[in-house]
C-alpha cells in the first residue's frame, strides 16, 4: 500500500479544475495590479484550515515564522470566498459556519488591503461585502455607508483592536485573529474575550512561530517548522514571491534546521554572570508574599541592561533616558551600591546575610568591567567585517532588545564605520542590496520586517529568552547567527531543541486528529559554529588572524539559566524582571483619580504620566496632577496606546521615517543637554546662543528644548547654533539640521491643527460624515482618510483631579462608563 503523507492530503497531486485554488489561478488574483500566485505553502495552509473547520475543530492556531505579512487577510478572503461559493452553488457542505467572518488585528488595515486586491476584474472589497467595525459597534463600508452589524449576517468585517471591544449586538460565525499585529499577551487575551462575547463558532489565530495560545481553549495547533517548510520546498518546489499576501518568500531558500552561533570567551564576564544569576535564582526561591526589596530588583534590572549592552554603557544610558525607557545602568548601579537590606527579617533577612553580598558585588563588578570598555564591542565590529567579506552583498541586520539600545549601537557603528546613524536605523528595502551599499542595519526586535526572498543575515546579540526563541527562526532572514558567550552555548542549544521538539509534537497530534498521514520526523542538529570561539580576555585577533574553532566549553551555565529563564517575561523585558521588582501587568502602581463629566465617573491615571488635552483651541500635553477642570482629555480606546498626534504622524510616514525623526530629535536633545553641561546653567546657554545671533526670548524656552516639551526651536538657525556650540557633527554634517527643522515644522503644523480641529473632527468621524474639520485634517495628512484613526480615541471632560493611591495596573486609563449610584466624588481618595 502506498505511503500517504500530509502533503498528499493538503496539496493533492491531481487537483480538480473546480478546486478553489485552480479557479483563483485561472481567474488571476492581483494585488495593486501585480499577479498573486498562491504557492504550495499557501495551499497547504488554507486546505489544512478548511479540513480542521470541517472536522469540527473549533479553535485553530497557525504558527508562522516571524515577519510582517497579510496571511490573516488571505485567510479572511479564503473563508468568505468559499462561503460565497457555497451560497451560489448550493454544493457540498460549507466548512465556514453561519454568521459574519471577522478579521481582528491591531491596525491590520483589511479595508485598505481588500481595496487593492482583485480576482479577474472584480474588486474584492465589493465582492466580499467588506465592512469595518466602528467604535460604536456599527459597521461602515468603503462608500461610508453606516449600518448595523445584524443587517449583514454573511458579511466580512474588520475590527481594529485600537477601538477597544465594541459590541455588535449580534453573534459572529468565524473570528480570524492576527496575533502577529499585537504587541503583548493582554491584547491577544482581549481579542479572544471579544470573540467569546460574540459567540464565535470558530476562532482561527495567525501567530508567530514559538508563541503559545494559552489554555483558555482547546487549540488545534500547526506550526510551520523549518523541517516542514523544507519538505514542502523539496516536494512541491516554490513560486515567485510578491507582496505580503502569500508565503512564497518562506520557500525561496531552503530553511536552515537551526540557527548558527558565533562564540566568544571571556572568563571574567562568565564568572561574574554566573555569580549574579545564581543570586537572582536564589532570590526567586525566597518564599514570601512580600515584594522584592528595591536593591535586589534594581540589581536584576541592572544585570539585564548590562548583558544586553554591546557598546558604550554611557551612550546606551543616554538613549535609555532620552526615549523614556526608565533608569539607565549608571543610576541602577548607584542604587545597588547604596542599597541595603538592613532591618529585613525572615526570609529576606536570611538572604541578606547569605546571598546579597555576592549578588551586589557581582553585578557592580560586571558594571565596572563593561563600563570601562565593553570587550564585546570589538567582537561586534569583527563580526560585521567577517559578514561583509564572507557574505558579500548580503544585508546584515543587527538585532537589539530595545529601541534605545538600537539607537546607541547605530550611533557607535556610525562613528566607527562612517556614515550616519539614522540611515543604519532605516528599514532594509526588500530585495538584494545594490552593489553592497547600505547593507548594514540596526533594529530592535519590536520592528517587524516583511518576509523576503533575498538573502539576509540577522545577528542576535545574546541568547533570546524563551518567549523569543521564535526570532531565531524568523522569516525575515534566511540566516540567523546568535552571538553568545561560550557558557551560554548549551542553554541556547537546549532552548532551540526544546522548541523544535515541541513544535513537532503539535504537528504530530494535529496530523493524527485530522488524519493527514505521515509527517517528517524531527531533526535536532547541533548548532553549527560559524565564527569563533574568540577569546576576548586577550588582545583581539587582527583581521588576518582567523579565529580558532574550539568545541571545549569553559563553563556551562545551562542549569542556572533553566531557573533564571523560567518566568521568561523577566528576561525579555527588563522592566518586568521579578515579582515585586516593578509592577506586574496587574500589580499596584501609583495613580491619581480624575473625576469626569457628566456624572463624576473616576478615571485612574498613572501619577507620573503626561496626557494629551484640549484646552480651548490648544492641543497640549500636561501632567495628570495638573489637569485643569473643563479640559478635554484624549484617551486611547483600545490596544493602541499611542498619542493622537503620534498616530497621525505614523499615518503620514512609514515606521522607518518615524524612527529617523525620533533619532534626529534625540540628537538635538543630546546636543542641547551637552551645551547645558558645558555652560553650567540655562541662562549661560541663552547667553551663548545670543552671542551667535539667536533671538530666543528666555532661558526657560531653551530648557524646554532639552526636556522634550517643545519639539525643536521655531528658528531653524537655532538648531544650527546648538549643534555648533555642542560641536555635534551628527547635526552639522550633510544638512541634518535643515532636515530636522523641516520635520519639526511639519510636526508643529499638525500640533496646531489638532488644537483647532480635533474635537470637531472626532465628532464628524463618530457620525460618519466628513465635515470641514475632518477635511482639514485629511488635507494636512497628505489626503489620507484619518477617520478610523480618530475613532481610536475618546474625549473625556475633566471635572477635577482627585487624590492618589496605588491601584491595579489593569484598571489604568480605562475610559469610564456611567457612574454607579453608590459612588461619589468624595470616595476618590
């Protein structure tokens, strides 16, 4: 009997001419006029989904290599098309249940995408009855017609989670959740809750490989592992890659079974790291309900910042503070140095006497070693030289754990290699690099790149946490190289092996449930060493001295890493390192009560937060404690916790341009701060500027340039004067200060317009009618319709500011509903 494999079921060798994919190919699907060729991986994914829904699997979780793509949009189109086909032909039972199909994501922009797609001559937005869910629960089509959701029982809807959780007043059939668009687990949980509230008969999730769905549902999981993709490519070949609607780019190269490693040795760093990690593990084993003492929490934060640093600690600190990412390493080191556990009794008293001295001394010694001259910096430069020589013309992407770290590394690389930092932070263009120019980029993990068929090398600085293991198998690059200390190798290999084995088990179980036939056996190869080991304890080898390959491990920290990485979130986000180290997602934070009109409902906001308000016709940013009565507070409804001003900037510019703006504004603030440090006071800074011809009115105005309350000087020449005083060549070279002046003027224009039009434009958007205010904003935003952006925000009228207390972070920022009869303004502390 012939052996039947999963591919025989998912991509049958003899397709019926009436088959969905054959018909779509015959009619020709286009995306902005270019042909979209659904390849073997697309066919396998959609057939798997259809088979699962037909087999009464209520929840399907598809794991795809990390990247930016529109597979959730494709799935929504597919489900709606096969349902429409079943309605028209009355043929075999339709696997899609009754009720609307809803694609849910954070700014997935299904409406815009469908307007760009066609099958034959038929535009898909009209053919599929596409409608967008509004903040009030009604739906609107592309022509602006607003109706009730209940009037479209077979419609295709799109819900932007930035609108919150609007109620449709009716149940839905299938919900497709684009988890790849969501920044955190809380957004994912809220999307699932919305599906449950609307009685969804089926839920399909499109997620990154390596993420976990949780236990709220019984999920049928199918991760597209490297082994499966290699099998599809070997058996069925691959198709040309165009656009984000297909997964063809994932088959352009044979997927690597595992990431490669670049290994370095540094005995002192490894020993200090082992000591500190041992102390943190011991602290996690303290059994008490008390929060962590602040010195211990700061020691853990400091460890994470240091181990993520590959250049100057001082420069990373500057960017950490400039971008509002919390305390820098220097401040944390000072806190740990001065911190004591005196007066602590019980378990923490015992920890003070046994573990704290070694933990404290170890993390401060690590700080000193890295602050004086980070030995890993030379390794990073050597790796870039090696990649340029060994992977000629291949773009090299250095990944960091935060935007501030990316800005710091880019700035140092620009100094060392030439060029400007903002060009290093720009998103790589799809396709091969032209003549080897511009092949180096620095980006944080939060920045997603589109799947690309062209070769690309990603450098991962350190071992990703267990929550981020999937980045080592990302579809945005065909080669991944993790740069690790030799003592981390076993832990990295174990993490990768565990992930691959877990994914295989999910595939095996799903294949058995759906009767798909045989699946490939798992392969867990040893991680290939592409570079090193290099001993950083000694003088760094010159370029002509190739690094020696050595398989000996000086120190194995995998047992400690097992315990250290167990909570996972602690490693991936330095601000969330421990129970009690900072507020957890639902932990207490200092908050201020804001009583709102018309019924005095209480809105809790972080006491140290600044918020956007409309005061008369002025759009301003003020501290929560200084909110004036009668002002109108702009608050985000749902998951997109951005400012309205920033959202409109993001609409007008792509993420790379926004990053470049942030970088240049950061350069200016650094420059004015440098001038202040040189002169000693703001009046002296003002005098220096006036000596160069500035007409700025007061030193208070100058100080606002540094703290960010003013974007930049209104006189472009003042930007140039600051750059000259600071001797900052980043601003004086290549016309950067003129570019910054133009950007600042554009941002100021938008800022002023919001003061005049925001309230009226939001009212017009809520009514679904474009009036003069909405037209003015549209004109200012390069003709882009911003009504959906405006719906992401609410205006809340402030009655007065109440008292302060610690509240759960989960209740912060929620726009209040009607006030209960039992509450009163006096109850707000």
